[in-house]
């Protein structure tokens, strides 16, 4: 069955290959169709993009069955703008617990490290998650992914990392795999983040040895994670430890992602370039020279603007990276301290608080992260073009810029998820 969508408002297609940066990221004349276009979807794939008048002549008027191809359905988008489905390329999906008390500690001037020493931080979430049943974590994961879909996310990366033992990390990946198999949800790309923090009672050196000798081999044997990630930050895993874990992971066949330079410039950018990581995330304090090395090595900088918003920290210098044509993406970083899974909210932060052009921000939420977080079908996503997965959002406005102007509620009227239209 073909579904034919006609009478779109402005349509942001972002067609083409590779990541976009610099002037290309604000080229509305090249990447935005004027009102009046339509799409033909077949077997979950975009089969054709054409003018609505042409499609109506061939397939019939909206809501009517075409007499020649009675299985085809024609739907009117009623002049609503269309944009690609969001790709959320950095989330901590599976955990339980409540760390709200840390807000008071931050206002008292305590650092992330000091909060951890008081019993908060990652270890607090690890304890709560360990006490939760598999069923509870599966339900939480399902509810969170459904919320992501309501905000227009059609594909997302999800990390383990709140286990910190071999069995608990494998458990979180297994639950993620069960969520992967559920229908009518955004697709998942799973990442092993065993090196998220250092378990109580172990030194960093001891835990890295445990990761290399026990945890990583079991993760590879399990075969669920596509990528490995390390929290590379002074006070957690240093450059040498991070390199050791990631090189071993790469040798084992895993792709490489990194947390870098969230609190200070700890040299993570240079290591990301040396390892040719897919993406190096946070990167708030990475120096410009390292950003250029990352660019030359094909590393995408993954900015997580919800984190400085939640933590009261400084924003990255988006003007600098855009002027230097550094390719970047954005992601929610959904976690116990940053409880947002709304990509439109992040768009609002960038456009309304950081001076980022709305097309640049949209590219950072769609096409660019799709390059580092592939769709399980192997098809193109994060853009609207023939042969791409039919993942797109219908806005409650004729103007595509509306995607980032409603931080308190979703601007998404409906989402087409692998060819199925879901009204919100």
C-alpha cells in the first residue's frame, strides 16, 4: 500500500550525503521546498517527492481511494510544514531513582565531584537501578521512548552505564534490546558505557582492568551493543585509560563514541581525533585547534545543550564552531540530572538563547546525527529524499521555523514513523 501525502506547507528536506557545516547549514533556498509539495511512501520508504498537483492527478483527491490503484491512500497535510524526524544521538535511557536533592547542593556551590562524594551523582543512580526489576526498567524505557516519539524523535541512541558491573551492564543492554524489538516506537542504537564511573571500592586502574579482562569480552559475546563509549574527564577516566578501553573496543568490532571536555578541556578532543570516533559529545570546553583536528578526522561534535541548561553551566560557542565550519549535532542527554527528551526544546535553547539559525539547529537534530547514529535498516534517515526511511514530522504550522518555538509543548502535530502516520 502506498500512502500519498499532499498539500504540505514548507518542507525542509535536507537531501544529500554527509554532515553539513558552516554556510551550508543556513542555506534555506537549497534545503527548503516551498509550500505545495507532497510525498509518496511505500513499504516504509520515501518513494517519491513531487508537487501536490501532480500527485493528486495521478493518485486522486485526498481521502479518496484511487480507482486505478485502490490500495493507495491519499492524505492532505492541510498546509502544515514538514521536517525530517529527529535523531537523538545521545541518551541515558535506562535507569531509575530520584536525584532531585542535588539541585540544592548545586545552589550551595558544590561541584559535580563533591556531590558524588556526598552520595549523589552516578553512584546514586547505580544503586537505585540495581534495586529495580527488569520489568520496571523495561516499562520506564517504554514510557520514555513514547514521550520521545510525541516530541518527534524517530530514532535514538541509548547507552548503558548505570550498572558498572559486568552482569548489570549486560542486563541493561538486554533490556534495551527488548525495546528495540517493540513495534510503533522510535528505533534504537545501543551503546555500551561500562566506563561511565568508577565503582565504589575500586580504583580507576582496577576497574579499567576489569573492563578489559571481563566486561568488554562479555559485551562482545552478547552482541547487542553497536558502539562503546567512555566518560573521558579529569577525575573519572583519563586520556590513557580512555584510549585503552576504546582501542580494545574498536579491535573487538565496536564503533567509538566519547564523552569529552564537559567540565574542563581535558584533552578529549585530540584523542577523539586520533581514534576517529564517530562522535565526541559534550565538548563544551574543547579548544578550537582540537575541534579542527576532530573535523579533519571525521569526528562530529555532539553538543548536549540541555545539560548546561539543567546544571547552570555555560553554553558552547555555537557562533565559533559555525564560522569555523565544524560539523556538530545536538542531543538531549536524557539522564537523571537532565530530564528532557524533547528535541524541539533543545532547538528553542539554541535559537532563542544561543543565537543559532533555526535551519542550523534543525540540521543538528536530524541530518548530522543520522550520520553518527545509523538506522537499523541501513537506509538513509534524518532527511527527506527518495530511498530514505519515511520518518518525518508534520508541524502544527505552515512554517518550518515553528519546530523550535514552543519549548513548553510539542509543536509536532503528527509523526510518520517508518511510513505509519501517528497523530499526537
